[in-house]
């Protein structure tokens, strides 16, 4: 009996020790699925949905570029640069689908099913706040009510359109805004809304 208890404690300790290393690996792998979006009016983020060039971002990231008919530039993790075309958008959902040439040096996200998120889950946000590329913050799911996931991870202007992932590196949301006059109430678009928008546009995304 003592042997089994000792074995259990050893395995538990190994799991605890390895967890930070696993998080580092998840972040490192996920960076190549997040892009910087640059317009004449500011910076934002986007996530790679398919390697043939479909990128998802917030509509408000590209709204002024759309209105002024100016260019939208995408810079990948590997510093490749592309001009993106707008495929479709939904200003009510605050989502926009962009298209670039084939992204041969990057990776794309798996999108989780809506019922796989729970309050208290650890999440990681990756984006380009204030132009600081590939900035990472960590928090938990504070509340989940479609179409938004409320999160404790810090986000700032430039995080919009970026990635919110779980500890397996799967996309669980798109950070979109921080409520004004609050200490740290942040919101991301939930996977149900993301999946609805992509299916509406007939995009064959990877799903768990």
C-alpha cells in the first residue's frame, strides 16, 4: 500500500513540475497561428484558420480601412508579409474574414466545441497590444454567456482579433474589448459565434 501511495505522490509531483514547461510549449507552438494586422488607422491581431490564407479578426480592427478602401497588411510569426482581402464581415458579431496567399510557414488553430468551456478554465491570450508583437497574458474564464466569454487575462488595444487559447493550444475565443471604467473585465467572442460565422462562410476549419 505504501508503495502505491509513494508512486502516486511521485507522479503528482512530476505533473506539477511539468505543467509550466507544457504551457511554454503550447505558447511557442501557438505563436505561428497568430498574425499582426496593420492598417493606416492602427494595429490589431488575427488568427489563422486555414493555411490557404483564411484569417479571422475583429471587424472593428479593419472597419476604417474598409470604409476608406485602403490596404490591410498581415505580418506572420515568421515575418512574412501579405496584403489581405476582405472576404466577408459581420459588424454585429464584430468578426471579419480575411484572405491572403497560402501561408506555408505557419500553423492554423483547432477550434473547440462551445460546450467545452467552463468557468474557471485557464486561458492564454496572444496578440499585439499597442504594437508589442506576440504579447502573452494568462487568466481564467470568469463567465461564459454567448456571444461572449468574460476573462481575467489582461487585454489592451491591439489584442483585438487575436487568440484566446486553452492549455492544449486550441482556440476558445477572440479577445475583443475591455469594459471601460472597470479594473479588469475583459471580453472575448465565444467559440459558438466563431464557428457559426465560419460555417456561414463555408470555411472548413479544424475542430476538436
